[in-house]
């Protein structure tokens, strides 16, 4: 386990939360840095909150406020993972103006534009 993960686990346990390795009916939130993967698809299917690790860190800052709840929509909304967060996408064969628009939309949704040579490219929309 790396230090960041261990730290998050400690904070979650200190605030009364629990961690599960697998996805099951007791899971209420998926904490991750990027969209995609089996756990992400499970969370999407069952409409679980999919949030960034900073959700835990911000909740920790508010731990002494008796009126604070980390699970209310107004708080979780700020930490929700975007649809393409962490995904590297290469648009191939599109006119320059259209491609630029798609790159702008991709960035708005957390994605990273890349080229075909990038071994971490996760999606390649082709015209």
C-alpha cells in the first residue's frame, strides 16, 4: 500500500467509515482517481457516489463541526469524479475545428487529450 492510500484508510476509519476491497451491497461510495474499470462500472450501474480522494480530506477538515455531513449532496457534488477523469483520449480523423471542440468538452469532463502513440491512450474516437 502506498502512503496516500494508507492515510485515506486511516482518516476513513477515524471518522467511523469502513473500507471494502470488493464491491457489494454494503458499499455506498467509490473513491477513485479515474473513471473506468470494473468497480467504476459497478458503481455506475448501482448509482453509487463516485468521488475523488479529496472528499475524504475535506471531510476530515470538517470533522469537528457537529452539523457537517460528508454524505449530503451539496458536499459530495464538489468531489464527484467527472465522466472522463483520468482517461487519455485521441480523436482521429476529425476536422481541426470539430476536434478542438471535442478536446474542450473532453477537458471539461476530466479527460486528457493525447495522440495515437501514447501507450496510456484509453479511447480513440474515429471519424
